[in-house]
C-alpha cells in the first residue's frame, strides 16, 4: 500500500468516526464509553496523519 493510499484510508476512517460519534451522541441514551473509544481512535488517526505530513 502506497503512502497516498494509506493517507486516503486514514482520512476515510477519520470521517467514518465523525459520523459514528455524531450518531452515538444523538441517541437517547448515548454510551459514554463507546464515544470515548471512538474519539480516542479518531485522535490516534489524526496523530498518525500529522506524523506522515
């Protein structure tokens, strides 16, 4: 997998996590642990993208 493909995959996953976080936070009874886990993964991806750039 080339570097551009890796960056694209990370950006796609970052966007998917945005959607998942939004969906979870708008539920009647949001799962705080799930939200925390999703945000932690999103931050890890952001850090990886920053390291690549």
